[in-house]
C-alpha cells in the first residue's frame, strides 16, 4: 500500500517535470498496487489525472505559461474524441485495454529519449524541421492564411481528436504526445507547451470520465473517490515538486530514468496479461 501512495506522488512528479506521463503510471498503480479492476482503474485514472492537471494548469496560468487559445483548439476535438474513446472502451475487455496501454507506454518511452544526443537546445532542434535551412529563401509572408498554415491547423485538430480518443479509451492524458505537437506545429517553447498540455489533459480527461460514468452502470463501474482524493492530493504536491525539480536537474537524465521505468512497467503489464490470458 505504501508504495502505491509513493506512486501517486510520482504521478504528479512526472506531470510537473515533463507535462506528461502521469496517467500512464496511474493505471498500473491502481491495478497492481491497490487491486482495482482494469475498468475502475481507467475511470479513476481519468479523474485523478484530470484534477491534477487542472490544478497545475491554473497554477501555471498565473505565470503566463498556458496558451488557452491553443488549448481550446486541441481540447474541443479532444473532448469529442475522448467521448468516442470511452464509448469504444465499453466494448473492450479490461485486459485488452491494458495491452493497448502497455503499447502506448513503449511509445512514450521512445518519445522520451528520441532527442538524446541532440543539440542542447531541444526547441531549436525541433523547430529546424519546419524552418527552411540556411541559404534557402523563406516563403513569402501570406496576406491572410497560407495553405501550409491551414494544413498545420487541420493536423492539430485531427491530432487533438486522436489524443482525446486515446484518453477515453485507456485513461491516459496523452501529454507525451501533446507536448511534441505543441512544440512542432504550434512552435511553442517547452515551458509553454508543458503548461498548455496540462489544460488540454484536464479537458480531455473530464470528457472521458463523464462518458465512462454514463456507460458505467451496465458495466458495474465503481469509483473509489477516497483513493482518487488521496491520489489527487499527493499528485498535486508531486506536480509542484516536479516543477521545482525540472528547473534544477538535467532533463536528459530525468527522461532516460523515466523511459527505462516505462519500458519495465510495459513489459510487466504485457507479461502479466499474457500469463493471465494463457491461464
């Protein structure tokens, strides 16, 4: 039980440092640490991560580190996607949802370390993908809105809907995918992307939770609000600590540690679910 509460603090710590990763940790902790069913754990994860993200977004907004306009652009289609994801989840077994979650954990681990060994300015390295190389003329400034900008906006909306769907399906906030999208397509700084990610996660998690509750009666869904409250309190403290840590420790080291943890956790889930399915 004690390590489960430590895990709750780690959820917030991850959100504070990276702007992501919290929900990916929450579901395994609830299932394997507290013995909750997969369905209940996913719904509880949405409540936990949604509340922690909302508190963090409001706090970061005071420091002008949340772009609410962009958050709405991603969150509106994301909430619709979360609704659909939660509806789809009602037709899947809990084991299938955990397998999908473990695959997302592997993807998150890859995204966490993909920039290892790159130049020390990750923002500049990411933006280099979109900025013309030296020696090439920049495209003329559009009068109203260029086609590339329209396409980029459409990609952001589609990405928002997809991330929302994943949120509703397996109870993850999707911050590990939201942050790269905000940096690449919206050209945000990393600090602004982290704060905006919190707001988007809060919106998506809320929509997914409402749909889970709507379809939960026929599935026997029961949320332990006492556990949710403890996780939110410890997670919020962890998020505050994570923000402090992020300003003082090398991000490369922290990302590698977190990525290795994700790999181990994903392997454990896959092995556990495979053994159960085989049995």
